[in-house]
C-alpha cells in the first residue's frame, strides 16, 4: 500500500513541505496499523501501542519517487483538494502502478468520476475518505463511482477493515455523506458569526451544550482548515448550485489572508 502526498514539485521549499506532509500521513498510518493489530481494544492497545507502532512503521518506506509504487496492491492519493493537482497525480499513478492495483482517493468532496478519467482502467478507482485525526477517527467513506468494479470495492473494504476502521459506502457525488450534511451546518455558523448575530464562543457553546457536539462549528472549521472547508463548500456549490453550501464572503477573505485555522495559528480563534 502506498500513500501519495504532494511529491511533484521539485523546489526545495516544496520538497520540505511535501516531506513533512508525507511523514505526518505515514505516522498516522503507522499509528492506525498499530492500534488495529493491538486488537482494537483501548486498554489492550495502551499496553502494546508503542511496540506495535514501532513495528508498523518499520514496514513503511518513505519516498518521493512515484516509480516506487510499481508493486503496490493499493495506492491512496492524498494531495490537497485541487482538481488539477489530483488529476496530475492520478495520471502519474496510472503510469507507475500495475493494472490490477486499486487506486483510492482521499478527496473530501471531488467526485471520483472526475478523477477516474485520468486512469486508463477506471474500474479500479474509488474514494477512500479518511477523517482527521486518522488514528482517532474510525470512519472511512468508501465512494463507489459509476465504473468502480465489485472486485475493487471488495478489496478496498477489506483493507479498511484490516485497519480496524468502520466503512460506510456511498455513491459518487460531491461531498459524499458526511460533508454533504456537515458543510451547510458549518456555513450557517460562519454566516451567523459574520452577521454579528452571536459571538464565536456562544455559537460554539450552543452546539456543544445544546446538541452534545464534542466541539462547536467554528472550532471545527479551524480544526479542519478554513482552506479545506472553503474547497469542499466550493465543490458542493459547483455540483448542486444550492445556497446552503455557498461559502461566506468572510470565509473567502480569511482564506485569502492566510487565516487557515489551527495550522496557520489563526482562524476564528487564535492559537499559539
């Protein structure tokens, strides 16, 4: 199995950024493999997690050479939510991987059919949408495109289950299940804040204390990344032309200003 992050830009700055992203993705995968192989129970996993994580990471090879995926049974594309970039990576995977290799995309919202057009055997392409933080969140959305074969679906489901995760299956449309339900909720909270209807703290407290959510919508936006939220929202608007998915002008300006949430140190809240 291979996880592909942004490995196509040869510049030194991009290389370091991409390498950090790859290390983070592979570390998360190593954690997940360790937890799964520890038996899934949290008490048992606590005692054996460190040893299991070390053993799992010993099986992971880090590379920026796409030719290294030639013998992989399954490849997961995990570059940013940019259609042109994803198509470039999918074409590169198609050139390097064997014809029977399953190709999954970790896209949050882009229809899989759009990505599968870059592959000469589209029957082997599907969505494998993991949720962050990957070692903690058990859910994986398996997105079945029009051309996805039954064999591809079976192999991908087995892989997800081997990780100790729970798979839900969805047809191929922008946003899939979770983000199609989540984005209108997040956009409503952003518009409420932008219009001065309530403070960020009260909006978040209302959903935490009133609805039992683990975090409020504005905190969640910061956690996901405002650029990611904006990209998903934009994809949903493109597909459905519905107002409830439309990003707030405030969100657009925050992204343009580099206020991306926790990862940039500033979003709806400030972070050290």
